[in-house]
């Protein structure tokens, strides 16, 4: 079953407009994108999906790489 079908079924089941259901379904991904764009590299916990975080070694590597590029 594809996502459009699921959204349509939820719309019918809860008697809500499709746009509202899409807003609800996609909000969590929009939130994650906003946190990532902020560049703070905070931990993000999504219920029933898990906790997402940046590997500290990768962050260190990213910071070192950024410092090297700024020095050139």
C-alpha cells in the first residue's frame, strides 16, 4: 500500500481533509529537517522510530575539515 492510499484512508476514517492528514503525517520529518538545518547536531527522538544523533567522531571530523578549509 502506498502513502497516498494510506493518507486517503486516514482522511476517510477520521473525517479530516487530506491536506490536514498530510500535514500531520509529514510534520515529524519537517521537524527533523529544521533541527538538522540549524546545525546544532542535537539528539532527535521520534516516537516509535527511535533516537537519532550525530556520531561524535564524524562531528569532530566535520569540524576539523571545516577549520582546514577556512585556513586555506
